């Protein structure tokens, strides 16, 4: 049908005009996050956001924040393809018995997005990182 | 009357300084927009997403007002919805359809419910899957009756699957949606349900795709298949291209260019769609 084709080509043209950035290569993700230094800054902003959120901060009442910070940095480094070693537990084991629900997870994702924005990480890089974190939902929630 | 209440709701909900703000957690834009039938979705296709920003153990309310103006007709929809737990949604919508060229008007009320069966839009490889029901009743059966409709009310049932692909196209996130609907409605119910000779359900396919150009601006396309059963005039499938702007978690705007095809003998009905939504 002519109209369908018309709409589709208009949509595709729109996409081409509006988007110039391109999908990131996974091994470059670490660089795009600013290396270890960038990841440390993102983590600190994330922890500040987290500490101000009454909805979820209670989960971290027993947490040693300095160790937690270090594990988060290592974890983000490893999943973004950096040359680091992660010394923490698996995502499943790390969150066992914490009774984290979807609202908690949504809130953490929101804080991470905000931390990435505050750090001026471009949208394509943010989305590439979210693509790696989102599937951890099943290991982290409801157990 | 219903319209006045709904407009009042919209004002209250859109008033960001209202004292009772629901404490909600869902990520921006994941509530979708609201269709002209009241369900969370695009403009004309319901998605599997649940309206509002309530995650588990939270609630959310929305109110919307939508105007669609095509060559010979104007459709207005006002509605409100309530959702709990990012699981269940109930919506109430009033549609008025002005026959600008012919004179007169049609209208219907729609009560919708939606229940999330499985999957999580952002987090599972399985798409989010929801089932929905829409009870529709026309305001005045005179015109639908005259053109051969059988009933002044009908029940649509649909199954919707929605999924977000992160970093899908040029680093942007892509929302995809497929909806299967069983319906007897003529022109979504504005011209009644079934025909004098046939009262069967028709299985229709609806699709939408949207690309999140930024965190809060989506560009999308929708296609809605519709039955073509009244003999007095041809009925076409609907489609539109839309741009949604989720200004914040309390206010969103959707603009679209819609092609509604042939309606009641008037060919090539194209025009603009504008929707404003408030979320609590
Ligand atoms: C994508 C999402 C998440 C990632 C990548 C993540 C990552 C991590 C990492 C790397 C650790 C350290 C594990 C270790 O020390 O062995 C950890 C621990 C922890 N996480 Fe998460 N997490 C996520 C979501 C959440 C959510 C939604 C909550 C709850 C609101 C949460 C609460 C905790 C708590 C309470 C600890 C334990 C800290 C302690 O006391 O040692 N996490 N997480
Ligand atoms: C608008 C044009 C393009 C689009 C829509 C696109 C889309 C994509 C997508 C969706 C992925 C998968 C991302 C992921 O798995 O996280 C990808 C990966 C990739 N793209 Fe592109 N791409 C485009 C242009 C390019 C160009 C021009 C190059 C090279 C100069 C390139 C190089 C790559 C590489 C190296 C990968 C990673 C493959 C891998 O290791 O898995 N892309 N691209």
C-alpha cells in the first residue's frame, strides 16, 4: 500500500536525519565511561543519589559503604570491558535474602541514569551500559 | 458531566504542586502514552505497559485529553486511569466524534482493564505480556442502527506484548509492541458493534514501534487493523506517526499525523492528533 510505504520511508528518513551517533562497540564502553576514573566518579554520584532516597536507603543500613563502592567500581569496570578484576560475589549471591522488589530495582536504575547524566555520559553510552545491567534483574530481585 | 469530572481530574493531576504526589519509581517514558481508548500505549494501539509510574507496592493515576482532527471529522477523548503495582490498570474514557461535514455527532464510553501476565518491559528477555478488556457503549444508537450495526455495546479483548531493546538503533532504545484484539466494533465502536447479518468476533493485529531519541522523546509508528463489516461504507485500517514528549513524570504531550482512511463514505481522512496527559 502506497501510504504504508510513505509512512515507513518518512520514519526511516526521520531516523537518519535525527541520529548521527552510532551504537557503541562493547570494548569501547569502558573508555566512553571515562575509564577507571570516570567510573569512580559515576559511582560516587550514584552513591550520593542513593543515600538521599528514603525509598531504598534502608536496604543499605548494614552495608560497609567503602567496600560496596569499591565492588561497584570493579563491577562496572568489568561489565564495560575494562581490564579489572571483580572481587565481589555474583549478582545472585550478593543480593540473596535482601528481598529487593521491582520498585527498588527501578529506583536504582533511575539513580544510575541520573549519575550518568550528571557525568555527561552521552545517551548511546548510557543505553549500552543499561543493556548490560537490565538483564541482571532476575538475579537481583525477589530472593 | 463525566467530561467535566475528567477535565477536573486532568487539572488536578497535571498540577504538579498538588500535595499528594504518589511515590513512584518506574523509569521515565516506560508508562507509554494513553490511547484514545484509555489504555496505556501509543495513540491508537494499546501496549502491554501499565499506565503511570507506579512500580511494585505503589499506585498511580493518570488523566488525559486527546483531540484528533481529520478532514471531515473531529474526535475528542478524555479519560482517567488508576494503576497499582505496575500490574493492573483500570481506565474510564469518553469519546465524542463530531461529524463536521455531515452534521451531528457520535460518541461512546469505554471502561478498560489491563492485567500484566508475564515479563518485564525492560528487564526480561521475555516481552512484557498483558491481557486487556474494553467494555464500550455508544451514547446514541440512532446513527449506528441506521447504518446497520447490531448492538449499542461491545466487549473487546486483547493480548499485548511489549519489549524495550536497549542500544538498538544508533545507541537509542527501541520499544516494540504487538497486540492481538478480538472485536466486533465498527470504527472502534463509534458505529456500534456487529452487523444485522453477522455477530462474529474478528481477530485483528495492531503493531507499534517507537525509538527513544532521548530519554524522554520518542518517535514512533503505529498500525491498527480494523474489521470492515458494515455494507453502507468501507472501513480502513488506521495508522499514524507520533512524537511523544515525556516532559517529566507528571506531564507528557503526544503529537501525531494520523491516516484514518475511509470513514462513513468520506475517503482519505488524514489529520493531526494531539494529546496531553497528567500523571500522579
Ligand atoms: C543493576 C542493578 C545492580 C547492580 C549492578 C548491583 C551491584 C552490586 C554489587 C557489585 C554489589 C557488591 C557485591 C559484593 O560486595 O560482593 C552489590 C551489593 C548490594 N546491593 Fe546491589 N546491585 C544492583 C541492584 C541493587 C538493588 C536494586 C538493591 C536494593 C535497593 C541493591 C542492594 C544491594 C545491597 C544491600 C548490597 C549488599 C551490600 C553489603 O552489605 O555488602 N542492589 N550490588
Ligand atoms: C547508523 C548506523 C549503525 C547502526 C544502527 C548500528 C547498530 C548497531 C547495533 C544495534 C549493535 C549491537 C550493539 C550491542 O550489541 O550492544 C552494533 C554493534 C557494533 N557496531 Fe554498529 N551500527 C551502525 C554503524 C556502525 C558503524 C559505521 C560501525 C563501524 C565503523 C559499527 C561498528 C559496530 C561494532 C564494531 C559493533 C560491535 C559488534 C560486537 O562486537 O558485538 N557500527 N551496531
